[in-house]
């Protein structure tokens, strides 16, 4: 293949991996590059046929306390880092934001963990199954007060949210439908060992829901909702905005809604269709989404091959606006530009600082910027800047940025230009700070390289996926 | 900060209203005295040091259990389990009173600093949290707006005054203006602050909000910061999403340096209650007394979606609200600023009159607004909605929330509410 | 005709070969699939680095470490599926009493620790001041000999660095810490009388992440 085509093809694969997963290490990328785009696409969109036993072995060697709210977050981050089925984890994250349940109210990390497993089980399958499983999920029942939904005093919370946020979206039902739907879900309760149908509390009477009448119970409601045209449309729009574009054309949404219908509500088919679409491979799609904190954090950990999920990561992700298992409300995370209010931008910048600071130098395999530069045999400022721009932002930056970065890297501590032999850039990290303004000459290079990588990771385009 | 021509512009805006009023006076509809009184309330310079703090109670606070119609038997009929006993209610008059947790508010009310506006809502109420919050924040019930009411206010402000710092323009100069006109003290920017021209920083933890470099290479910070600013200011890229990222990044940096300086210098003897609300209000007090000159502060307080277990939850939350605002007012008073901040407390909707099966209530419609602080004429405003003549089991509103906004905009901030809200709304008399 | 057959055969063979090649390739991709072994940070199957998870570090001070409570929390015990109504009531009461006892004990401990800290601070200040005075004195001596002697003593004094007293050796603090540990042990006993070992095992299963059938 001519070089240009190969480069474009490789870029497509990296784009695909970023969208279908959480970034990649060089070793993780290599087999996909070798496969070529269509095989990579097939591999990624059939997670159930990828062997994930390596992850299971790794998990077995860790110890998590699933009744501890911090540990369940670390567990999930570990999965996202080391899974061989990136799309499976990404879909789980999508559904977690969709069927948004917060441990803040549920107060049961174990139940949140079980909900996460339930989601993963159905993430790529038939939507009806997922919706039914969620309607019976103990954490969800607790979260939307269905425990209190009783025959003579119905509680409308679940019925409302299931229509407004989980299936059809606002404007496709009436208040009366909410009331009738609530009646159908009466008696759907949770016990410590799982779902419990309290038939004594169930309203067995006739209900009229979305134009249909019958002695409906929850299963019937799930069935009716999953078969609504509005549901296919709503889900299609959400999936496209999560994986492809913020403002898709109506025809694209219609197309994927069509797949929902044709495939008998199969989520995997919809997602595959999105990735296979020309809308996805077009240049307009490249770098068009803003990385969620999850993608930002995991992507960075993979780039620098940090082999340890450290204790602070869940808290820092929460500070960036994505607290796993604790979405801000039942609407989940709005995403998009909501990820970049000013103080969360600062959190992102400071997370990048943390990543390249000497904090992780003790970790084997951790690739500090200086180490990367040495491994790549970079010997000039321009080469270094070019390499890191290519690695981190796929060269998506105006020429002025490149020039300014070169100027930064090749200046000494007072800002004056410095000659850059770049020999032996790896030096021993300092153990305690020196007086400000002074840095020994052999440390200047290390500081510059770390600073360079930090500056690139604060670029607007590094926030893009 | 204000230059003569901008003052003239603001006066011009109010003159047009004055002309209108003068016309009315000429027709004998308004007396000269009334005209003068009205005109003085729209003196643009009066807005110079004033600011507004908007606290959003997230989840839909149960207004009926906040401002309690204890004199009405229907209240006890509808809520056999969760009604507050008459003896516990903190009386305002012989019909309504405060929830027992709100002792601080009763105190403010006695001092004449608290206005209770009853029955606030809007036509065709929406019982979805998100749509209703959006309506309150955009002040646009009929369409899905893309700017907030406070954002539009800030946009107008930034046109008529030159902002403190102007970023070097690259492509579209107007879109790059950044100023500390407002601060959002919450992790996520509420839609009320979405503006076309102004980027509002969101700062929930001022210590974390600082551009950091490798701690062992502090010497490098100045140069990195310089490079960062150069790159961001000259980032030549037309994509809308990139532009937003630029604006946000620059705003973050500017704001952080300024805020850190401010916080260092603040001293107070007031003890705020533990928790996010207390620490956020403390931070706002620091900014107000430190003189950053922001006109708008926003804050959210979570947990009011009481579908079940309402009594305990609401008791705790309202106690927190009362104590925190009490500390806040005291802190401002110590620094001579308590008459400069007006606090507006609202929720996206009230809750149903009847209780549900779980010791709670479901989403409703109208609810009370509370306005506290500087320039407030304390008292009860609006009507308490009827508990028996309902709209599908919910209260009917009698005060459009936009009149509350209009009052604050016109009379407190010296802005033109018609420009901000899109049409004329009456003013209430609480300020 | 035979040429056609030959051509046909050739085409069939070529396509078969092509398919076989593709099949072989796909098999080989999956059999040496990097997804099967090791981690992504090393190309070799025997990955040198084991990925790990860092736990939130516990208290750093000795007293804090001694006070760590190994008992489960009420939130955790509540999760036990087979806990029946009367048991739940008992457990709630047990925890209520335990928590209020601990609160009292901690309220005894806190002022002791604060006093200790204050003492430590004033002792350090005293030491620093004495050192300053010694240094001052040394500078005021004029004669060389005296200066030399002073210098010797100064050096000796400098070598005697400030050794801070240890919290964990303070008698009053030790006494209260012992009481707290005893109360913790008492609680473990009391809990074991209400919740059976099998039930505690159930909790252990939950903590390890046992997933119920419907979620697997």
C-alpha cells in the first residue's frame, strides 16, 4: 500500500480504537494495525468472541472489597485498563450513564457492582432484555423508589424516568401514561438476595398505557416500550452522540433507528452500523467529540504505560466531573461541552501534570517523557516536538503551536535559546526541590521534556477524541 | 472599570423607559412622584457594587412543607403522615409559617431581610427535573433556549462596560472577552450562566484550581505558563468545539491566579457548618469581601427529590440551608458587605399536595421563592396557592418566575429586564 | 475444452489457495492473539510487570494505625441476605451502642492528643531557642582559645539534635487507646452472638464479589 494510504488507514484504526475503547498502548495497537481496518472493526464489534481470560486472571490476583465504594471504582478502572474487549467496557459505561443510578442514594456498593455486571451481560444484546433486567435490578429499584411503589399508593418515579430517560424521551407520553405505568410496576421490589415480586402489593387491574389496554405488569410495559418507534429513535440518537458525532444528520439517526427495528432491537447491530457508516470514517468525525474524564484518564495511563491504578484516580476523575457509580442525577452525564467548565479544565491540566511528574518514575515500565525520547532516538528539538505531537494529538495543531513548543523546549531556564544535543536525556530524578530559579544543567532537559508533554496534553485538541 | 461612554449607554437604556413613563405621566396615568420613584430605581450606577447569589435547590423542594399553610385544614387532610404539626411550625402569620429547621430564616424575616414569594411557577408546568430546571435557567418556557438568563445579563453587561482583561484577538475578537463578571461555585456550569460572549469560570475548590507543574521543577512554571498562554491565545482553528475549549482554558487560568490571591487575604471569625454548602458560601463571602467585582454567583444544593422519607431528608437539608446562610450573612456583615449581596433561593418545581405511599411526595408544580439580603423589603408576596383547587393534583401558580427575575434585574442590578428576558415582565415589590 | 477445464481448475485452485491463505491468516491472528496472554505493556507472554491496584493508604501515624477497626460496618452487615427481622433489630441496636461508646472514648482521646501536640511544639520551641542562645554566646567570645573551646561545645550541642517524644509512648494516650481496642474486641464478641459465622461468611462472599446468577 502506498504510504499515504497506509497512514490514513492507520489513523482510522487509531480513531476507531479511541471511540470503541479508551485509548491504547503501543503493544495493544500493533495487532490491530496489522489486521487492517475492516478486521479490526470486526474484532472490536464482536467482544463476546474475544478471549478475555487474561483480564480474568489479572483480576483474580487483585483483592477488591465490593462493599467498599472506592474499591468498586478501582475495580472498574482496572477492567477498563486491561480488558481485551474495549467495546464491552465502553458500552457498559454508556449504559451506566443511560440507566444512571447513583450510590449516593442507593448506599450499597455491592448492589452497584451487581448492577454493573448485569449491564455488562446485556450491553451488546437485545435491548428488551437489558431494559427488563434493569427494571428488576435491586439498585435501580432502590434508586427510583420502586420499593415504595404499592398497590394503593403508587410511586410514579420509575414509570416516569423509564419513559422520559430510558426509552422514548420526553414528549411521547402523557401524565396519564406515567400513572398507569406506575401501577404496572407496583410490587416490583428488591430483597438483599435480588429481585422480589410482591404480588400482594401488585395492582392487578386493567391499565391503559400508550394506547393499549390490558392487565399489564412490568414485563408488558417493557415489551410495549421496547417496541415503540420513539425508543429506537431515542436510542439511536444517544448512541450516535456517544460514539460518533454531536450533531448527526436526521438521516443518520433514522438509519440507525432502522437497524434497531430490523435487527429486532439488537444493540450490537446498531453500534456496528454506526462504526461502519461513512459518517464515522469521514474527516468531520475525526476529533469531533470531547473526551470524557474516563477516556482522558485511561487514555493517558495507557500512553505512559502506568501499570498501576493508583488510589487517587477515582477521586480525580470525580473532580473532572465523572464520578463512577455516582452520576449527578438520573439523567447521567450530559457529556460534550459539559466536560469543559473552567475548573474541570484545570483538573485535566493538573492530572496531566501528575502523569508526567516524577511521581511515577519508580514504576517499572512507566514511560517518562525522557525515556520515550531516548527509546525513539530523538536528537533535536524539532524531532521531539514532532514525535510527541504525532503521538498525542495526531498532529492536530496549527503550525504556530509547533513553533512555540520548539521554542519552549530549546530554551534554558531563563528562556534564552539553548543548544540541544539531546544526548543521554535520562537522568536521575531529583529527590528534593532546589531553590526556585535554579536548575542544574543536566536537569534542564528532563524538565523541558516533561513540560513539553504537559503542554501538549493541555492543548485544546488533546481534549478531543 | 466603567468609562463615561458606557455609563451614557446604560443611562440611554433607562431613558427610553423614562420617556415611556414620562409619556404616561403626561397622559395623567402616572404621577410625577411615582415617575421619579420608579426612575430612581433604575439608576444604572446603583448596580455598581451589587451582586446576586442564586442558590438552586436541586430535585424539587417541597414548598408546602417549607412555607407551611398550617392554618389550612386541607394541609393535614392531604398529608396524614408527613404534615408538620402546628405546634412545631415557626409562625410568619396566622396562616403560614416556616419549617421548624428554618429558625435562621424566621430571624431574617423578623429583621425584615427576607421576602417569601408564594406560588411561583409558569404556565403549562413541566414535571421533568431536567426540562423544568432548563426552563428556570433559560427563562424560556416556550422554546428550548440555548443561553441562560444570567448569561444574557452578563452578555449585556460586557457590551456596556469594558471588561477587566481582553484576550488578544485572533479570529473573532468579540467572542474572546473574558472577565470575572460571574463565578459558578459548583463543578458543573448551570445553563443559567451559558452566554454568547462571556465565559464563566466554575470553581469549587480554589486550592486545586491552579496551573500546576512537576513539584520538583517549580522553577519551570513561569515559562510553561507563558507558553500555555501564547499557545492558547494564538490557536488558529475554526472548529466551534476548539474555540470553546480555548475560551474555557484561558478563563480557567485567568480566574485561578486572581482567586488564589483573594482567598489568601481573607479573615473571618464566623464558623460555617461542615459540608459543601458551608464551604461554598464561605468561598463566596471571600470573593465578595475581597472585591473581585463579580455580579453573579451560582450554587446548587442537592438532595431535594423526596419521593420517599421526606421528613427526615428535608429536615436535614433545610437545617443546613438555614445555618449556612446565617453564617454567610454574618460573615458579610463583618466585612461590611451584607447589603451588597442579594440571595435568591429557588427550586425547579414544588411537589404534589398529597403524600405518596412512601412517606414522600411526587413531582409537582408551583413553589415558593425566597429572597434574602441587601435591599430586600421583607414580607410575604404572591398568594399561597389553593390546596383544593388544583391542576391534576398540583398547585396552580400565581407568580410567574420571570417577574421575580425581572424585579432583581431592574431594581437590584440596574439592568434592563426586557432585554434579558425577551419581553416586559412586571416587577414585584420585594426590592 | 481441456484448456477451459484447465483454466477452470486453475481458477478453482487459486481461489481455494486464496481462501486457505485468508483462513490461515485469520487462524494465525487468533491463535497468536495478543489478547490471550500477558499484559499490554510487554510483547512477551511472560510479562515482567504485574498490573496492580493501589489502595487508599491508611493513617500514617502510629496511633492512627493502632486504632484501625477491623469490625465490619453497619452498612456492610445490613447486606447479609439471610439476616432476618429480629436479627436486623438487634444488629441496629448493637451498632448504636457501639458507636456511642466509641464516640465517648474518642472524645477522651482527642484532648490528650491535642495536649501532647501542644507540649511537643513548646518543647521544640524551647530547644530551638536554647540552641540560638548557645550560638549567640559562641559568637561573643573573643579569644581564639576560648573560641576554639566554645566551638567544640557548640558542635557537641549541635550533634544533640531535637528528639521529639513519641505519642505511642505517652502513658495517658496509651491508656485510652487500650480502652478503645478493648471495646472493639468486645463488639466483635457481641456481634458474633447475633450474626452466625455462616452469615458472616455470606458477607465475606459479597466482599469478594460473588455475583448472583442473574447478573453473570
